[in-house]
C-alpha cells in the first residue's frame, strides 16, 4: 500500500478515535476566577396544607442569570449527568427540549441555579421521562450560548446525540 494512501486513511480515521465524549462535571462549567454564587437548596414555594408544595405561585427568581461561562468548552463533545426539566414534549410523551440541571428540583421547587449550571438541550429523538427525579447522562457537543426560557436563563446549549439513564455502579 502506498504511504500516501496509508497517511490518508490515518487522517480520515482520526476523528473516529477522537469521538469519545469527555466526562464533564458541573464544576468544570464554572470559570476558575468566577465569584461564588450562593444558591439556596430549600424549596421557596409555600406548602399547601395537606397537599404538599404549592406550584401555583410564580417561579423562584434565578440568582445569577448572567453567570460567566468557560469559553474553551465551546464545541467540545461532552458527557454530562443531570436532571431533566422539560420545556417541550411531543404528543407521544418524548421530551425534545429541556434544561439539564445539576440537582433534582432545580427550576421547579428551588431557585434555578446560576446560568453556567444550566444546559439548554434539544434532542431530535427525545427521551421518555417517567420520573423527574431520575438522573440522565446527556452526550453531545457543548455550546457556549445563552438562551432564555420561562423557567431560567442557560449559559450553555447542546444538541444531544445520546440520552440515557444514569445508573449507579453496584
């Protein structure tokens, strides 16, 4: 086989080797020099006697809607665990547009986390969400892009290539 053909094959195959997503943690989405943002972790909606939390009130305000982001992560293929907060659901129940957040209840029972702790995810195939407290892995190219929804501001975006349940190792 001529060396030029071998070199061409290696160059074409290189992206296949590099296609493994980088495991990302939520703390890596915060710039090292960013000021700390204190987030209350207690529910802010008032309890309704005998009925649990009252969801009829306005959503809790986001404390850091313009938090700084890590620009070097733009375009990086990542794998990030988190909880899904649905924004758009198809007629068959698949969630195709959602916020990925680091802890259960974010944007619902507690104030939304800082915008650099929210990823606005879109997915062509969607995901069936049976329980809001079920964490998921979401894979895809991370984008540094601000987006706004009725629930929160997000500092990152992603077109998901893969979404699957997060399972703890036994």
